[in-house]
C-alpha cells in the first residue's frame, strides 16, 4: 500500500509540475502577443504617417503643376495675341 501511495504522490507532483509549466508557457505567450500587438501598432502608425505625408506631397506637386500650366497658357496667349483664358 505504501508503494501505491508513494506512486500516487509522485504522480501528483508530476501533474502539478506539468500544470505549472503549462501556465508559465501561456504567460510567456501572452507577454509575446502583447509585445507583438504593440509593435504592430507602432508599424501601422508609422505607415499611416508616411501615407499621409505622401498624399500631402502629391497634392502640393499637383497644385504646382496646375499653377505652372495655367501660367504657361496665359503667357502663350499674351505672346500670340489670342486670349486663351
């Protein structure tokens, strides 16, 4: 009977160690997921900032090209005596 009790105690210890190891594993995974989500947030904010800057830059370039085209058309009209605009 003593062997059986010792065996049962040993099994219980192993089960508790396994539970503890599993709990530690999931805590570690939780920490990694939290850190990964934070890093993804940083990347997405950076991408949004770059996208916004690119859109603003493109809009400024388009406005400058429109202004230059308007001025060139006006000068062509003045040069050739035909009022284009």
